[in-house]
C-alpha cells in the first residue's frame, strides 16, 4: 500500500512538472507572438528599396555619386508629370497644365505639410517639340521624401497628391501620368505592400489546405499552422529590431522571402516531428515518452537541415550587394525561429491535453499501441513495412528489383532538361519590366519616350579631370546611343537660375561633370548597354574618368550579381558538403547527394528557361535570379535527401545498406513528399505579387523543390545508394553490416508497452 501511494505520489509530481513545463513553453511563445505580431506589421517602415544604396562603395556609380556631391550638396529624386492630349494641345489645354504646375507646391501631403516643403526648384511646364505633350519636372529633396507621415512615406504621399491633382485634367480633355524615379519607387512600394496582407494570407491558406489533406484531422492542421505563425512572429521581432538599429538592411523582396521561408520551413519540420510522434505512439503508451523518443529521432535530421540552410544562406554575406548580403541573415533568423518553434512550441501544443487527451489530436485516426508492437522481440520485416506503406512500398520494390535502371533513366531525363540551361536569359532587364501588371509609372515612361528625349530625365553623369574635358566629351558624343552631351556650367545668377550660355564649365577639385542624354530612358536595358559603351570609350582617353547615373547603377548591380554568382556558388557547395560529411559519417554518400542536387538544379533552370521564354514570354531575368535559385534549391533541396538519408543510415546500421535504403524510403516517403509539397506551395505563393523577380523565383524554387522531392529523393538517390551498396558509406563503411553477409535482422531492444 505504501509503495503504491509513493508511486502514485511520484506519478502525480511528474505529471505536474510535465504540465508546468508545457504551460511555461506556451507562455513564452504567447509573449513572443504578442510582441512579434506588432513587429510584423511594422517591417515595411524599416524597408530600404533604393537600388543605389545596395551597391558597394567600390562600384563606379557609387564613386560617381560621391563626386556629384561636390557639384550639388542636395540629394535629388526627380518626379515627372507628363500630360498628353488627343493631338496638338490647344491654348486652353496649355493653360490648364500651367494651372496644375502653379497648384503643385500647395498640394497637401499630410501632417500639415505641402509639396513645397520637399521641392528644390520651381515647377516649370516644358512643351514637347511636336506640341502634343507637356512635361512637368519636379526636383524633390531625396532625403526629405524618405521620411514618414503617419504610416506612409512622404514620397508616397507626394505621388498620390500629384496623381489626384492630375486627374482633374480630364475635364480639359487631357490625360496625365506621374512617372520618373519617384513614381517608379512609389509603385514598387505599393506592390511590396501586398506582402503583409495577401502574400501571407495566401501562403497560410495553401498550407492549411495541404495539412487538412495530409492529416484528415480537424485539429492537427491548426496545431502545425499555429507553430508556423508563432515562428514568423518571433522572426519578425528579431528582424525588425536589427533593421531598425541599422544592423541589417531589409528590402521588400527579403521580407517576402522571409515570410515564405519561415512558414514553409516550420511546417516541414513540424510534419517530420508529428510523423515520428505518431509512429512512436503505436509503440509506447505514454505520450510524453513517445514525444521524447520522437524528438530524439528527429532532432538530428532537422538540425542538419536547418544548419545546412542557414550555412547556405549566410554565404550570401560574401555578396558585394547589400540587398543580397542582407538576405542571408534575414532568412537565417527565420530558419532559426522555425527550428526552435518546431522543437519547443509544437511538442507543447501536442501535449497540451495531457496524458488522457494527447492522442485525440489525431482524431479520427487515433494511433494506439498494437499487440505486435508490444512484443519486444518483434521487428517488422521489409515486406511488412512495404505492404503497410502503399505507393511507397511499390516504389521501394521497384528500386529493389531494378536500382541501376531507375537511377540511370532518371539521371538521363534530368540531364536532358539541363541541356536547356544556356537558353536562360539572365543578363538583366529594364526597370519597367519589373512590374507584371500595368502601373502608372511604366505607362508614363512610354508617353515620355514618345514625345521627349527619354534619357533627359536621368542623364548619364561623367566626371573627368579638367585637363581631359575635351577628349572625354568627344568620346561620349561619339558613342552610339548618346543624343547629346555637355559639361555642367558654372552658375552666375541667383540659386535655381540656369547658367549663362557662355558660362565656363564648373570645376570642383580639378574635376568637371558632363551630362549625357541617351536615346533610351535610363530605366531601360538599352541605356545600361550605352553606359557600358561610354565607359569603354572614355577609359581609353582618360583612365581616371568615372561614369555614373541611374543606368550606371543598374549596370553595376548586374555586374556585381555576376561576380557574386562566381564567388558564392563554390562556397555554398563546400559548406554543404562539409555538413553532409559530418552528418552521414561518409564521403561517398555526401558527394552523390550533392551531385544529384546539382543535377536537379540544372533540370530546374533548363525547364524554367523554356517556360520563361516560350510560354510566359518574359523579357529575361536579372543575374540575381539564378543566384537566389541556386542558394535556395541547393540549401533547401538537399533537405529532403538529408531527411531520407538520416533514416537510411539508421536502418542500414541494423539491416544493411540495401534493405536500409528501401526501409528508409518506404517509411519516410509520405511525410517527406508532404513536406516538399508544402514548401513548393508556400514559395509558389510569391507569384501573387506582380513583380517579375518574385514570380520567377517562385516558379524556380517551387519547381525545384518538387523535382527534389518527387524525383531526386524518391528515385535517383535511393537507386544510387542501393546500387552502390555498402561502399556508399566509405571510408567508414565497416560500421554498416555487409548486405551479402547479413543472415538475420539485428534486434533492437524494446521495453514492453506496459512498462514504458
């Protein structure tokens, strides 16, 4: 009796401690979610979307921007209002445009401020030579318009006020567009504004639907989804604090990728833990024991997966572009949050009901210990495992019969798709191609190009030594695509007044500035190519000359992205190979996995090239697209091979490599496929934002993850490992039983269900 009472007392005390631990974990996460949820809504306030700010100080356009400060101490951001009629503008229509120009300074932009507070020069109407359009150029204070009014930036308020005022010209039979750099930035910010709302909503809905189909349970999908949402809140809190403190740079595309990555990774890790927990619930009576065993078995592959992704992402710190290098730590913070949430919050949610209700979360398919599992000496045969797992059992049997045929034929198909990689056009696109839907800034640029010199809005700026002015000017004018060029003259009148016609060139520290107007607008890829030609021409006559401007910034961004690709790709491969060697205690298997993953990447890029060019008709891609595709697909795609191979290694140590491969594939097939579909669907949600880069990235990652999950992990890798056999674990293969000498299945000691 006394022993029974003591046993009951210890049981109650242990139950109390377990319940307290569960509630403590939930309390911590509720606090994080409460604070982090507010940070998610404020991430847009700390975004930086100015492409010029991403360039390294060594870039030629950055050096040109520094020299430009000597000629003007003000940071200028042009805004253009272009007005067009049905034909020749009438005197009445010109008067209407002049009235708009006069009214612009008084337009309200909130907080008691007007446009005049951020204007640096008067607004003067400039009619086109054909008499069919008028251009109003606003010289905005670049620093002032980056400030915020309430929850909006001043720039967005200015553009909105201009568009509302210009709409009144309809009464005069005129149509107006607000464009230029200011209009483009405002439209880009508005497009990224969908990140906080529609992108996150679509991603969560897609994940929820998949979870319902996977679990067919009314409560388990919510448990996994809550884990992902809480992880996102924690990641948002960390990123916001670091971005607000200036430790890292957050832009719109990084924020979108953060959301998708956290939701997808947290769901993937949760799927693996839930699957192993369910498996253990059929072996032990105590949910706490089942969870402890599930976490012990899951933590190594999940930690390896998270570590591989984090290591791959942090290689982006080697990038010379701040937009790339900042994505590394931003996304790494997201992976850490997903990892911690899945290993702490998810178990707490699953055990919240205590011993009595823990299994009910799986209702209506409640796992219970069976009499067979209660037998400590019973180990399922391979045939039993395959029979119990349906389609994956059939795949396992196929690999067992024809391993070489399976992996060779799969590799041939992937190689055939890889052959189309050279067709992927990733040398850069025009700024107007960024948007996939019609936006006012792009439409306005087309109108400007029809009636005005397109490159006049943001001319190419050339800074040359005073002694080389004549030869540099001659070289610039001789370059194809340059309409006109002239040195910046010394001002002689009041501030804002144009210089006199015979004014000498302005000289600052022995340097003169030349402004060149290109035939193509600065936002186009044609202007980028003209800048490249200008640089080549002037370097021959004056090596110290520096060429800058908006088009030059785009050129430097593209060239830096190409350099990043050459540096980051081999680094990622080395890092991931080292992680795999440490995880699998082998050299051959990691090399095979990495090779299979690269083959998957090549097939993905090849298929994407055909789809982008011939199906969707995209104008091309920026060099950063294949860079991001490589980092995400190699880091994320290897996850599914890690999940498979850790289980294969576990089974191989007991059953030999060939049988271990088939067992590992069979028991992990369903959950890994579900995880891959979830991640592909979440990245596919990026396509809801109408931006070329994000749509291309969404397609590449979603397609690549599906290929990794359904082809590489299911056919290529198991076929290779089964064909090679024990040698896959070289040079530590002696730890694994030889397939041809294994005469009996080693038994794992199991405690009877009643004693667990």
